[in-house]
């Protein structure tokens, strides 16, 4: 610690602190424009100048000057005030003063400082900027006439997002922030620059002229999309979420958000939301009262129980408290046929990790990854599936020079990071590469084997997975495999990352086993600061696993339920918060099952293709209308708060489960807070949880480092390469999450439809250009999609995102790692 005096106040702070940070800790305010706590010190604006006695009374920037023992600092004096006023006058020489029509009015740092320092006149005269606005971007408006050259947009885009859209161009009075070649902004559309801009130079277009900042009610909640679990602050006016507010004071994401979290909220305001229950009468779904709908559901389920039984298929965007009631509702209905989100894609966690480590969750927390010196990302898609966690990886590489190894079948964002090593393999062969890395550790004596079960069996099983043999299978150089394995074994702190979700169903358990084997052998497990991360696609995927939304001992999983419904071996299906027809693989099986099951109940926000086939449709609510908790992929339990009322007669899943239980003769009338205190009966890590006391950082069950129950390596067979001219792979696109984001205006403004992506070599051979109509045929199905040409796909591999129901990709995709396809115009 360092002792110093600021404005006569003696304080002690960390020796790594700057003067500004020390003052902030002491409750002393120093004005800033270019400072942000998550960015590296910059010192551009000079508004934060202070006087340091030991420096002969010189004025120095407090945001870039580190503290030293015995410093005596003055943060305000007549001279300092005079200098700050002069700096503000300089900033206002060319700055347009259009505050009445600027959306930043009321929360503009420059406006606030001008008021605080009473800059009512300007001694300096100059022409106001008259630069053209950039409105090319559908989500972000750039008006550089208001820019104060703080550089925060360029720095966040480089340091955190690692995209590099902005930079300073020109010199002197002509200096400005611009994109490459001074063109319109085309980027990841994450909006990080929007949140960083202290003035109105960069603004969110969807919020333009919707409200003034002081009119908004701010409600802290958790993003409803992926398993990152980012804290979002809803900006509410009336009964609508009008924007997502920047807030770096709560949660663990430090205010970082991706396009989905920042611009994907509009679906909660959609006029297409279901507002009343629907009951099938004849061939039509008609609006009915809740009493009539619930009576029909209770009667249908009662009949199914005495016939061939029923199954429950849930999404993973329900709260923990709702999962608790759903689990009890399944018991009340006498069924163990309970599953969520596809039924196969999470087996790497529930079965792979359980067999090897005895746990069913990631072993570390996200912030620790920034301090790791070696990171292995399995699939380049990890940044697309979990962008804000990807930003942590960006910082580990760019700030701490972490060695990044990417094991993938295509290039991606991670592969562009400095010194990233990409093991680019043929599709579906990731397990082969993980096996080869484990084989290197064992054969070279680098493996951690003390106290590990199954070493002899694994060593024998991996004998055929030498780097040379796997090079022949995958196309990845043997020496690159060896180097990656040695780097992982030599790491002081390491992270292994793997995402799971509906488009990544293939080899889920096998990948979980192979990743866990490698984590054990490399010493990643139980090493301080290290972790194995398996991250779910949905906001509460981990909560669904923790609370047992899984088949019972005698129960059927999702795929088995659908097969049973198709064959007439199941009498009813209850689908909660999931559009099976749009998102599940093998649409033919799903459609047949939904058509043939005797009784189908769907509970959702919209009349989805699945809901259109239902006998009863129950209108549910979005994350923005719920009270409860989500558990993210690092086991962090966080509070979800309602910001707006439910539309019409829509009710939360929690309330619907209560009403159904009452109809079935069980009184469970209670509150989310009361249920939260009971979660420990299903998940020991949740014992003693109190919804009301969940703070801004949430609560990590199992602690920052989850202790594993065993270390057992299990042999797992690799895959076989497909021999075909073209192989189709599917997955997530950065701009969407599941299918819900396709109902949000923000993500849709960027990517509104499916596409078939080609590498440039294949596109040239086929004479394709962006936007061409292309036919893709496989598994007996032919689809027509628009072509997209990019640099990231190797020859012979094409990619299509799975989010868009209209494209019908799930007709062709049946859960495979890769599909042999034919391409034609």
C-alpha cells in the first residue's frame, strides 16, 4: 500500500493506483472526459489536471500519473479551475452547440463540466465543425461535429472488442476520429463506442428522440440471451423498454455488451406478443379466458397420464425459481420425461464432465481468464456464441500477452488476435485433436498423473492418436499439435473454453470428455487461476442443469420424447419457452411428432411455428417482465428484475406453473423470493440463497474455483472425416442468439436472413458473389439461400447460421457435425 495526502485527507491505496483512482477511492471528485475504468490510462483531455507538491507545483494529469509514497496532491485551486475552464473553452471552439436536439443532453459530460465551471463565454473564436453525419450503420449514428477527441471509442474498440474500427486521422485542427478510408461504420455493432462516448458524437439510432435521459426509469437485470449473464440496465418509459443503458457499476461484465445485449431488446415491446390464451376449436386457435385454457390443459394432461403419459420440453431462458416449479409440476404430473434445449447439446457438461470430474459446471469464473497465460478455445465460434466472455479473452491476449490456441474448422474473430495459433481441422474432428494433445502430454512425460484414475487405459487408447496420425486425419500439422500441448502443460494459469447449444449437438459428450481429459493431464484442474469452461447457449442453461431439468432415471430425453410422440407412444407434450420447429435439429421428426401427439400445449411469447400446431397456447413473459434469478456459465447466480408489466393477460412462467399446479390439486401459491430459498433442496450449491440479498456481483455457487469431486480420465473415440466436395457446417452468428433475436429489430437490422457462406476460393470456382441465389442439397433436402463470400472458410467447407426459421436449415441439419452437400445455382 501507498500512503498519500489528497486535499488534506490522508489515505492508503494500492501502489498500482493512479492519482485519479486514489481520489475516487477517497470520495474526491476529479473531472474527466477521456478516462474509463476499463480502459488503459490515456491523458488526452487534460481536464483532470491536479497539482503535486513534490513536482514543484506542476499541474499533471491525474488519470495517468501513478501514486507514490508521501505524495501531497491538490485537486482544486484557483489556478486549477482556471486551467480547466481554458481546456473547456478550447473544446468548445469548434464544437457545435446543439444541446436541445442532442440525445446526449442531460447526461453529456461536456455539458455538465461547462455548467460546473461556468463557461458562459469563450475567449477563443473559430468556425464550428460542419462534417457530414455517418448514418450508414443501422444501429449507431456518428456525428463528429460533437467529438472532443477523447479517443475512448477507438480505445474500447481496440482494447476490449479487438476490432479496431476507429482511429485518429489528419493533424492539428483537422484531426478527427474516423473509420478506415473515412467510410461509413461497418463493424460488430456491439455499441461499446456508444457507451464510452462522453458527448453526443456516437449515439444509438434505435433510441433517437425516444426520450430524455431523466425521463427513464432504470432497472438492473440480466440479459436474456446467452450464458454470459451480462448485467443490463433497462431504460424504461411508460410500459416499454426504450433502450439499454450503460452501467459499469453493477455486475461482472463492466458495462460490456454485445449487439444482442445492447440492441436486441425490442422484441419485448413487439405488437406480435401473445396477450391472451388460445384454445383450438375445430381447426382454429381462438382467444379464451385463462380459466377455460387452464381447464383444457388440466383435462388434457389428466387424460394423458392415464394413457401413454406425457413429456415436458423446456427452453433454458426460464428463471431458477420457474425451473423449480416446473420440476415439481413434473412430479405432480407423474412424469420423468423432462428435458430442455434439445436434449443432446449439453451432454458434454452433464455426462462428460460428470464422468471425469464429478461436476456439471465450469470450474472457474470469467474474470480469472484475463490473467491466464495460455487459453485454448475449442471452436472459433466461441466468440460468436459468447461475445462478452470473448472480450475477456481479447484483453488477456492484448494486455497480458496470453498465448491463444484456437481449435476450429473455420477461422474467426479469435484467429485474428495477435500471435493466435489456429489448428484448422477438417469439420467434426475436434475430438481427434484433443486426443492427440493428450497423447503428447502422456508420451512426453508432461502429464499430471498423480491421483488420476484411468491413466493406463487412456494411454493405451490414445496410442493411435499420435500427432502424425492425427495430422493425416485432420490436416493439422503434427508439430503444431505438439507445440499446443506443450504450451498448455507449461502454463502457470490456463483456460479451456467450449460452448454448447442446439447447433453444436454433434459429439457433445465426446468433446466434454476429451476436453476434461486434457484439462486433467495439463494440470488445469485444481490449479489456482485456471479453469475449464463449458458455456451454454441460453441465459439460464446452467440453472437448468443445476436444478435437474433433465430426464429422470426412467424418463425420456428430448429426442426420445419426440420419437415416442411420432410413434404414438406418448399422449401429450408440454413445450415451454422453446420453438422446436425453428431451432431443433431434424425438423421432419419434430413436425411429425407435433402433428401426431394427441395433446400439445405450448407456452411462449409469440405464436411461433410450434405454437401454431398446439391445442392450447399460454401467453408467457420475457426476461424484462420476470422476477427471479439466472445462473450464468461461471455459476454466478444473479437477480432478474421486472422492468415493465406483462402485455395484456400474459403471465410469467412462474405464475402459469402455479395456476396449473392449483388445477391439479396442489397449492403452491408463493413468490419467487420464497421459492429461491428452497432451491437448495434441488441444488446443494444454492442452499441458503436469498433473492433479496443478491448483490450487484451476484453469488457464485461453489466458489470462484469449483473443487472437483474426482479426476478420472476416460478414453473417447475421435470422429471420421466426411469425403465430399462440399461439407456444410452450422452454428451461431455473432449477431443472433437462438431464434428469439430474429424478432428483435436491432440484430435484424444487421443480419435479417439466413445465408450460405463460402470461402473466396470456392466462390471464385463457382463464380459466386454476395447475394447470389444458391441451392444446397443434402440429406434428401434442397434449400435455396443467398451466398455470402468471406475469407474465413477453408476450401470445400460452407457455413449457414441456424437462427432463421424461414430458411428451413433444420430440415437439412439433423444434429451432425458436418453434412455432405451438393452446391448449385
